[in-house]
C-alpha cells in the first residue's frame, strides 16, 4: 500500500511540473498570436 502511495505522489508531482510547462508554452503561443492579430489591425 505504501508503494502505491509513493508512486501516486511521484506521478502527481510529475504531472504538476508538466502542466506548468504546457501552460507556459500555451501562454507564449497565445502572446505571439495576439501580437500578430494586433499588428494586422
């Protein structure tokens, strides 16, 4: 049972780190698209 809890905790931390990376990439792409749209006005 302890092995399952440790594995879940590790997976939770890993997913938290990956979600942070995906959100930062998404924010950069959104900023680039927004800048292109504003420039085209």
